[in-house]
């Protein structure tokens, strides 16, 4: 199925528009060049975080910017660094229940917990903080690849261990970061070479959804020994490009984003109660798409914002979980010379709903961070830059 234009906006007599405004001055130290994944940039109400250039072009540090601290000068922002890992950082997440806590995992088989309210994140000095509040040593040999916080239980973090090429301890480990104990509270072991490419909690937190190396979707309750519900066929046919799974809020469904065999971007919607076959599959492109793209989900509106590194566009896609329909709402195209280095979804609480704003993104472009505000407005569709 090919994607179609959303019919409901015209019926309501409204359209989607976007405006851009600068957030901060130019970042004084360069973000990590190997940010081939444009989602390696996250934000909450207080902070931005993104990998930072380190020795031998390896990202061993995390740059954290306090949004409320002001700029370090009219032109440049000095970025404080969290630099406790001895090898590349593989993933990092803010605690959804505490904006001042961020957790990082790295190829040095360590997980570090940082309390940002206990350190001074000044933007007039590129200070490197090398001692975290607590270090978890992840035992077993396999390198952690990603971390996902539980959506309902505070301080419960899922760590996926095992990347392509790892032969030891392919597993999912559950840590209570508040207890600060080295042993996980729960561990689910996987078969050798059965590494996880993408993982997500179900919306209610009762199940874990994964896409493994075989590209099949799995859904299981980590508290029981019941066999995982598995899709009969791969979620997407391309085995040499990225794949991602995201849980939806309604009807116990999830969405996967990946590529067809001929390199076209795809969206597939799945029923977690019976994931043998997809509910729907929609192709986003008529020609081969980028090798990696960001997919930011607005849970409340069932809307995806899609962009890729080196691109100027942000595509807005509406999902209907119950029917499986997927509609293209609009495409925002930057009028400036900068292209996307990385992009993140801002919390819904930061939107100005009184002006019709429905979503806000933060984008790194030309080593600057800018906001893209999406609004539902009467009249024609347009976008402009506001400095």
C-alpha cells in the first residue's frame, strides 16, 4: 500500500504549518561526526543531550546543555561533557520521571547514572565531568546496545545487551536504578547470535516488544516464562538497513519502520495480541530512501515526524492504529542552508496550545539547535523562518 494524502484536514478547513526559531548560539565543540543515526539527540523540559567528538573520532562523551542557563556568548555555546565511559557510548536516555537524571550505556560494558542537578552545567566553560553518581558494571561479556525506561514504573530501566558480532550473553536486563545494585532485578537470556536491533515497552509496560537479527517481531511478558508471540515473516525485508519498533497508545498495537528489499522506507502496524501478520504495510517512497532516518512519535496524536541526516525535510505522517491506515499530512522543508544533523521530539508540555501548536521538535543544524513548531492553522499550508 502506498501512502496517501490525509483527507481529514481539508474537511475540517485547517492545515498544518511550521515555523523555525533559533534556540541557542553556535555549539563551540563539534557534535560527533559519526552521528549516522539522526536520533542520537534527546531533549526534555530542561536539557538537551547528544554524543560529542572524542579521541580517535570515537564518541566517549555526552554533551549536555541546560536550556535555562542562557548562552555562553553572542556566538558560541560551550558544552559541558559527561565523560565517564572508556569506550564508545551506545545509548543514553533521560529518566521520564525525573528530568535531572540521565543514564548512559557504553561499549565498555558500563552504565552510568548522572544527577544533572548536582553538577553545574555552565555554558561559558566546556567542563568535563568524569565521575558519575553511580556506575553499574554490566556482567556477562556482551556489550549493551540500548536502554529503555519503563513507561509506568519509575526508575526501572531495560538494558539490551548484545550487538551484531557478539557471541556471549545476548540478553535483556532490567535494572532498578534507584536501588543502585549491580545485579539486575530481572534477566531474559536469548539464543546465541539472536541480538536485538530495536526494543520498546508496550504502552502499559506489561510487555517488551523487540525486533531481532532475523527482523521478526517478538512480544513477551518478561515476568513469565511464556513463549514470545512472534511474527511469521520479517518485519521488513532489507537486512542491511536499520529497523525500529515503537509502541502505540491505543488498541495494543505497535509500529515498525524499516526498508523493503528495493530500499523503500516502510511503515508496518502490528497487533501485539496476535503479531503473526501485520495489520497494514505502507511504503513511504517511490524511490530508494536514506540509509537511516529519524522517526519521532507523538503518542497523543498518533503522528510520526520523519527526517534523515543531511536532509532539509521533515515529513508528518498520521497513523490510525485501529484501521491500520497511514496518511501523509505534510512536509516541512527548511528554507535555510543548514541540513539535519540530528533531531529530537520536545515534551508536549512545552507546546503553546493557545496558538494552535501541536508539536515541537529540536533540530541540530550547522552546529546550532533550532526549534521547529508545528501548528494547525486555518488557510493555506506554509512555513517560514523566524530568527
